[in-house]
């Protein structure tokens, strides 16, 4: 398992479009991909789970990836988030 703290670089946080982009990318990997914001744990492969975390822009999340492609998933998802989920 690999974990990393990442800043959400979108002004509006993880609303529908960025949440969808995050989930779309997370679904490309076999690994279990989750994040924690405050006391909320979210499955990064579920748009509803990501939206229910209510992550505002400028917040820090802790992303975790566990599985056979965890290193690649962490690298690529971290880059995507750092680029503002564009």
C-alpha cells in the first residue's frame, strides 16, 4: 500500500466534473484506490462516494492505493490531481 497527501488544486473542490474525472482515471487501475478527507473515507472509483466526501478547493486529502499497480496508480492520479483534474 502506498499513501500520499495531496492538495486539491481546483477552486470549487471535488464537485461533479472533477469527481468524475478522478473516478474515470481511478477505474483504469486494478488497485483499490481510496482517499481520506478529515474523518471521511471515500472510494475514488465511485462518483457518489467522492461527492459525499464534500472536499472543498484548497483542501488536503490522503490518497491511498493498494494492489498490483499501486505505484503507477499513485503516480498518475497524483499528477492528475496536482494539475487540477484537467
